[in-house]
């Protein structure tokens, strides 16, 4: 099984100076190349090779090279073994072509033999020192330690090499291995020593490769921690949806901000995926808020928060569209009610046009409807949907029609009709009573007695309980005092035209004269029992009947 670092080193083919063995070919290309090598090795034999034979065999040997190069399993032992055999045969043939033919080096026999001899070592003096047992144990353990470190490098891949401290640690480890191997320099040809040297060579190759890859990754990724801090900060700037009442400015601002936020989230999510796949983000103790570095769990946390923010923005957009849709329906119903207002109808004249504050309230409602439609248009433009421009035209048309009807209602406004031509006494009573400062009546431009004087009576009772009896049978008896009040009075109503700011309004005043009543009832004098402001009336219409 290929490890991550082996997959990155597909082009790194090294002939290890370890004792060589024949391996089962990892693929068809290696198998064919091994067959070619066996055939050529058999053809040239172990003796001297003629120059013509060497030249011909070199040309044919190129096919074996192509097959080895096309194999995807360069890291497999069978490929390494075949490559070593190829290079040995090529060197021998090239020497024959150059005229320096010598004896053939020991080579593995062709065919399915399970072992082959290692390349012949240089002659060793017969007096070379021999290892003692404890030295062999130590150098064997050193070889295992080197192999374990190599396996760790291979297993962890190239990501940790983005950390200079990791590279420094592994470099120090390589130096220590080198130093320890120097203790066995007197046994350079011993298989255990050559094995350890070969393993150290492999370790240094992986270290060099990982260091290059780590430097390239750091250059490509930049300051990963700074990039993550920036992305994490984007979460604090998530836009908030507007709240009713909606305005065109609020909707436009929200649409712009939410669109920008979604684009930023999409870009940040791609960056997070890239950083998680390529950057070295080891697990750290503590949180970012406590000063710890970002790790791969923080990347997952930020990604999850951004995905939730994206869903929230999408949901807010949908909710906003739904809310505005409901408000648009209400706008249409409101405009229908405006269309039904009749300036000639007494009720509509008071409640739709000329009553106290009615016109201003109606105009404000139309302005609100216009704002809603403008907000809906802004939302539609942002969503790329239809438009409510026709409804906006209707709002403006309704506003113009309302002003025309208001003018018509105002022009038709008159004082109430007199109830009687013989009302001089009531006129006098009304003016004297309204002149009392406690009623706060100002200038009266005109006074009309609009009802006849009537005589009224009324009786009321008031009971005050001061004792409660409950019998054995559960019957409740209340004891107290009942007081009955008898009221008797005369009343009539007058309408007055009075200025209110720059306008004039009709006020309705009910006057009463009590001859009987409760202890708090003012008796035997005229009082203003009720007074309210009615419709606006043009100054020019006050004296018109």
C-alpha cells in the first residue's frame, strides 16, 4: 500500500545498496521489463562482450527502460529491483562499447529464482575487524530506529514539513543517526552497517523531499494563521435583515449587504477547504480566544458557522419576500378602501376627509403604502423577479384622487342647519356659557343652535353593602343601603365655527341645566356637559347655509 509521501515521490527511484531479493512484479510493465532483462542478461552471459553485441543490446534495452518508466509503482520493491538490474546491465554494455570491458558483475539469475546475489563489494583486507555481538545488536537496533523514523515521515506526509520546527527536529534526528553510524565505520562492509546506511539514505531523501514540498506549500499558502483570522472575523460582520416597517433604503442596503456576504462566504468556504486539504493545522490545546493557534477543528468550526450564516441569509431573504408579499396584498385592500370614499356622504366626509386629524392620517397611510411598494420593488430587483411598478402608479394615482375628493368634501362643508328661527334666547345662553374660561373656548366665528331644547329625566340607584350573612343551608344574605338619585334637566346643542391653527373646525357643544341631581351635580345653572371637535370647514363657508 502506498503512503502519502510515496505517492508524491513517483519520480524518485533510488537503487538501495541493501541486499537484493527478487520480488513479485507489482504490475504488467515491471513484469515485462524483468523478462526483457533476463533475456538480455542470458544473451550477453558473464564473459567478455563484443562492441557490436553491446551496441545492439543497448538499443534493444531501451524498451525495458520505457516499460519501467511507464509503471505507476516506482516505489514498489519489484520496480526498485528491476531498475537496479537495468542500470547494472546498461553500465556493463556501455563499458563494452567504450572499450573497457571487464568481468561481468554478479547479477541475479534470470527466471523465478527467489534470491539473487548482491552487487559484488570491493575486496576487503583479510585482516578487517569483526563485530562483536553487542555491537551487532546496537547497529541492528539503530537500523530499526532509522526505519521507524522513516516510516513516520512517510506516514505523516508532507504537511508537517510546513512547520520549520518539525523540519529542524527531523534534521537533528538525521544528524544523530549519522553520528551514531560513525561508531561503526570500521565495519563499513558489514551487512548490518550497510543496511543502516541505506535506511539513513532513504530517511534523508524523504527529509529533503518533504522539506522542498513544505517550503513550496508555505510559499503558495502564505500566512495560514493570518488568513484564518481574517476569515473568522467575517462572521462578526454578517448583515442583519431589516425589521418592519420596511423602507426602500433598508431593503436596498440589506440586499447589497446580503449579496456581498454570500459571495464572501462562498469564497471563504473554498479557501477553508483548500487550507484544510493542504495546510498543516495540528490540533492545539486551548481556544483561539485564549491565544492558541487555529487548528483543523477551528477550520471545521468556522466552516459550520459560515454554512449556518448562509442558510440564515437565505431564510431571511425568503421571509422578507413573504412579509412584503403579505403587505402588498394589504396595500391593495387599503387602496380599494380609498377608492370607496365618497366626499358627498356625511359619514365619509367626517371619517375620511374632514374629521379632526383625518386627512393627515389618510395622507400618512398613503405614504406608508408607497413606502411598502418601493420596498417590495427593491426586494424584487435584488431577487431578479417581477416588478410592482403598476401598483406604485396606482398608489400615486390614489393619492391624487384623494386630494381631489378632499377638496370636494371641503368645498361642500357647511355649518349645521338651525333647529329654529326663534332661538335668540338659546343663542344668548350658549354664548354666555361658552365664555366661561374653564371651558377653554376661544374665538367663535359663528354659533348655530342645531337642536331644540328638550326636557329630560333619569333615575339611578347605588347600593353599598356593609354586612354578609351565610345560613347553615348556605344561603347568602347581603345587608346594606341603596341610594336612589333622580336627575331632571333641560338640554340643547349648538355648533360653533372656531379657528384651529390656520384652519377652522366645527365644534359640537351640548349644554345642560339641572334642577335635580346627585350631591355633586351642579344645579340651577347652564353648563357645557359635552364638547367635541368636528369637521374642518373653509373660512369662506362658515357663513353659508
